[in-house]
C-alpha cells in the first residue's frame, strides 16, 4: 500500500486565475498643456483692453507703449465736456429699472411654469423660445409706433420697456428651470405649518433662488447697459442719451479723438467688470441649475 501510494500521480493543479489587466485611464494633461493655451487666449483677450487703458491715461500726442506719464485729461473731457456724467446716470437708471422689472415678472412667470400645469403650457414655452430667433432690429418700427402712440418717445421708459420685453423669455425659462429643481415638499411643509402659498414662497423658495436671480438680473442689467440700437432709435435728445450712444457721438466727422473714446470705453466697462466680480460665484451655479430640463 505504501509503494502504490508513492507511485500514484499527483492530481492536476487548477489553472491560476487570470491576472486582471489594469487599463490606464486618461492621463492628466501637464501644466504647459493647460497654461499655454490659456495664456494665448488671455493675450488676445486682454491686449485690446490694455490699449484702451493706455490711450485713456496717456497724454494726447504721446506715442508711448506704456501708460506713462499718467493723465486724467481724457476722463475730464468725456465726463464734463462731452456729458458722460449725464449718460452714465441715464444708463444706470435704465439698467437698474430693467433689472427689477425683468426679475419680478420672470419670477412670477417662472413659478407658474414650474408649479402649475395648464392648457397651452408647452405652446407657451415654444413661443418663448421662438422669440429668441427674432432680431431686435425687426421690431424697431412696431415698437417706435407703439411708443409714439403712448407718448414715450424721447423717454427712458421706452428703453426700460423694450429691454424688459426682450429679456423676459430667457429669464422665464431660466427661473422656471431653477424653481423646478426645488422640491415642492418644502413648500408643502410650510403650508402645513400655516403659511399661505405666497408666504411659503417668500420664506422657503425665494432664499434658495439667489443664484438664479443673480444670473437673470445680471444679464438683464448688462444687456440694457450695452444696448445701442434701442437707445439710438427711441431717444433723440442729448440729455436722454445712454453711454453707448454717447460713445458713438465721440467720433468726429473729420477725425477721432482716440483718447476721449478710450476714456469713455473705460467708463462704460468699469460697472460691468464690477458686477461680474461681485456675482461670479453665483453666476455659474444659477445658469447650470436653470438650464436643466423639466
């Protein structure tokens, strides 16, 4: 028995399990692959602004590539001599009024679109989207006739109404999508605690809408601040001009005062830069939350 046991062949070994092949994921780009394209993009983006600042602060007749010596002569010319102080106030009035009107109306309409189902809702949304394909220039004659009938020509109210109407469709869609992402159970809990629908909206929903409101309000303000066509067509009195129209009138018939034009451009750009610097942390969140389907 011992001899037979010693000569018995050993049982075959089980095959070893296959070694899993590690697949390499996408390699992280190196720093130069990130910073070089960004540097080139910033170069093409910031060079025009650099030259605008240089022309604005250097003395007239100077050909220096650096903003030295620095002078405020061009800013004094456009602010006091060309009336940019009045243009700035007019642009600020139109921008703030358009911001408030667009935000309030879009907030009410966006809540209705997000919380209520009614007949024709889809058709209404499609109509709102289709209005974005209509250029503002096509509506100049109907709007001018409407404002002339209402005696609003040469009034800042014509600019405020036109800007609000053209900003509402996109604002409605953005705020409607943002409100749709807020669970309705939060409002229902407030209703159970005794809040009315309006109070529940103000207490529960409105604080959560800050990024969406910032996105909608910022776009309404900046669009009205930069709009040139409506201000040129609906206003003909110089004391009602806005900054874009005032910049156009710095171009002379036989020459261009580049220093004054650059100084006016700096005055026009500073409020927009400040607005984006303040709201940048809310802007991306508001756009991404309001752009989802619902």
